[in-house]
């Protein structure tokens, strides 16, 4: 079981960001990412030597079942078409 210190509140929803889970956005109920509506994406932060300081975070809703989720994502993941310039 995770503690409250391992979660960050997401202000637009009554749910929290699961900072222990790291994965690509996917609806657990529907078993797909086909119906994902991306609500927000915070890109990862890097140190000067190029190593990851903090993972990115994503918040999304499944438009099929209306489940909301928010969690960390792998540093290699970004929304389709996302460009850091």
C-alpha cells in the first residue's frame, strides 16, 4: 500500500497523481489507449549531465468509460506530436 506522501493532488479532479506507478497512458478498464483524452502533460526534468531529475506526469480521461487517471510516465514517452524546442 502506498502512503499519502507518494501521491500528488491533481486540482481539477478529486484524484491524485500516483507517483509510484510509471507507465504509458492506458485505460485499465478498457484495456486500450484508443479512447484516451489527454488532460495534461508535464515533461520530465533533466539535470545538466542529461540524467533524469524527475519523470514526466500525465493526466487523462478515457472517453469510453470516463475513468480518470494521473501518473508518472517513462522519460522516453511524450504525447504524439509533442516537441520540446
